C-alpha cells in the first residue's frame, strides 16, 4: 500500500486517537461511578441528578455533544472570566473539548454498567463486613470494588471499543486525530480508497490490541472465582 509519504500523518493521528481514548476512558469511569452512586443513593436529589444525567446524555448524539462542548464552553468561560475583569477571548483546545465530551458520553453509559454490577452484589456481604468492624471505605475497597470490577469489566470493555471509534467525531472541531489526518492525506493525493482503507486497518489494529488487553483483564479479574464456585 503506497501512502506517498503521508504515513507519518496517519501514525501521529493514531497516537492522538489513543491519547484521546485513554483520557476519556479514565475520566468517564469517574463519571460512571459517580452516576451509579447517585442513581442508587437513598437521597431523592441524588437520584434525580443521576437519572437526569443518563437520560439527557444518552438521548443526545455524541457529535452534537462534541460541538456543544467545544463552541459552548467559550461563552461559559468568558462569562466566568468577565466576573474577574478578564475580557479576552477564551477557547478550549479541540483535544480538551473532545476529552470532556467523550468522557461525559462514556460516563452516561458506564453509569448503567456500574449500577447493574452494584445491584448484583448481595446486601448480606456489606452487612457482614460491618459486623466484622470494617469501615465504609474498607468495605468498598475490599468487598465491593473487586466484585464490581469483575462484573462490570465486560460491559466497560464494549463501551471502550465504541469510544475508540467515537474519537473520529472530534475531527469536526479540528483535532488532528486519525480521521482528520486521513482526510488531509486524501485531499492532497486524491486517493480516498487507499487512505481510508489504511485508516480502517489502523482502527482494526487498535481494536484488536484493545480486545487482547480486555481479554487479559477479564481472565485476571475472574482468576480464582470460577474455581471457588466449582
């Protein structure tokens, strides 16, 4: 496959895509845990916030969310800055805006995964931990978290694969990730089939590596569990 000297663009774009996906994953997991905690909370206000978050974000196309964060953030940041006497134009970088948008979207779906995993854990385990004198933090770290991780990992893995492909949406706000760099190469060479095929191969490679990593994590998370049940 002749890339006519544009191979370095695809490599740099793929690297930015990986960074974007990993940053969004980490922050999105935090959103997911907080969202699930809110939806399972005994407080009605927290329930309303959690339910509103998932309903609103899951009902909005990711592309619209990216555009809203990128263009809407400037107005919000300038309004806040004006309160302190700062009147220059402020704009989020495409990378930061992309991470925020994808993290929020990932977190909304991860919320349901974590909520389902938390509900699978028998309540008696928490009661037993309290009876043994464990604090709430110790119960979460030693009892709840390991089981939630094992139960939620398959669903989170699928969400990450979707997230990896959704990074292409950030190309519309000017981030030089894989899809945008591919478009630049196509514009210069007039060979769309070659470069879009090359981009597809790169996405397939990243997805394959991710699946291998997820398979390893699932095996590690389930280590000892199947044997214990048997």
